[in-house]
């Protein structure tokens, strides 16, 4: 392997890590805003997810009518490897709905704790389904990040059974989505992913949401637009990251979302991190670095 090739690969990996960290911040912020929609504005988790998908789909349809936008009817309705793209989209829609439910039923930190089991699941699925070589150091890095996560939030004392099940189900389906997107990296762009998630979300949830429709006032509508912007940016970030780096290598860096949650708690709620939380933060960072340093040779990719 030439020096230039190695440098290009390292730059690609670095940008993937940066995008993963950014997505962690945006997802935590987006779900905190979604919790407000459910707790304060009376919307259901499915309705929040549906409305977000509907806003994106409307924008996509408008763009399809505008020549030169890059969005076409064929790209929306008959994309390459359509069923695989839509399976990935369905996994993310289910994950989003379950995560909104979990955040509505539990404190943000507890929901985050269980939701961030996704990186551990992603490392496992990356090895099993993508045939990525997962060296021991990367497993240790992921487990170190997981241990740090538990120190930060110490889940379980305030969590409802339904909330815990929703959070873990959301984490599992999110890990499945990431694996599927990694497999589709040569067939689907980040824009394709966003459009398919919007389309599938509207189709899957329309009947359920209409049957239990709740009024949306002007304040809630504005907040839905903000949630849509934030979570779409998060989706674009993680999809772009998975186009650039191995799923199992990026998994430990997703624990950084817990550091963002701690920072937001301190900034907005004046909740000072405990000593255990600070130690956990160091473990999260250390786990990410360890996973990054492990297995510098190229992974074996699925055909």
C-alpha cells in the first residue's frame, strides 16, 4: 500500500469519526426536543416521527419538480437496490419512534444510557454481517466505552420497563440500520437515505397516526421543524460517516453522544457531572482512541 493511499485512508477515517461525533450531538439534541413535544405538547411518539418524515418528503417532492435539484421521481420511487434501501429506512423509522417513546417515558440520561448500547451491537453486527475484521483492541475499546456510559448515567433506578424495552429496541434497530447502510454505500448516497427514510416513514405510520391524531399548535409546529432540521442533519452525518469508515471502527465513537448529553445537562439544567461521570467520560474517550488504534490494516469487506 502506498503512502498516499494510507494518507487518503487516514483522512477518510478521521472525517468519518468527526461526522460520527457530530451525529451524536445532533441526535441527543433532537431527541431532547422530541421529548418536549411528547411531554409538553401532547403529541405521540409515532406522530412526532411521522411529521418529521412528512416534512422531509414534502421538501423532496418539491425538489423533484425543480430541474437541476438532483432529486428525481425515479430516484425517489425506484432507487437502486430498492428493497434493501427501504429495509434500512424502515429500521431507522422504527428506531426513531422507539427512541422518542423511551425519552418520553424516562429521564434523558437513562434513555441515553440504554440507547447507547447501539455501538456495542454495531460492533457485533459489523463482524457477523459485514465480515469486518474486528480485532481484540476494537472489542476492548467498545466495552470500555460501554463501561464509561454506565458510569455516566447509572441507568435502572428511574426507568420504566416499557421505557427500557423501547430504548433497547431502538438501539438494536439503529444498529441494524447502520449495518444495512454500510452495505449500501456503493448504491445509495446520503441524499438517497434521507429520501427513503421520509418515504417509508410516511407510508408505514400514516394509518396509525391518523387513527390517533392529536392537534398541533403553532409552537409545536415550529418545534417539529426544528427537530426535523436537527435530526436530518444527524442522519446525514452518520450516513456520510458510514460511507467513509468501517462500522465496527466507528461504533465506540458513538458513545461520545453521552458526553454531549452531560454538557447539555450542565449548560441548560446546571447539573454538575459527578466524579463517576467524569471518569466515565474519560473511559468513553479512551475507548474510542483504543478502537481507532486497533486493527490498522484494512478490513475484509463483504462482496
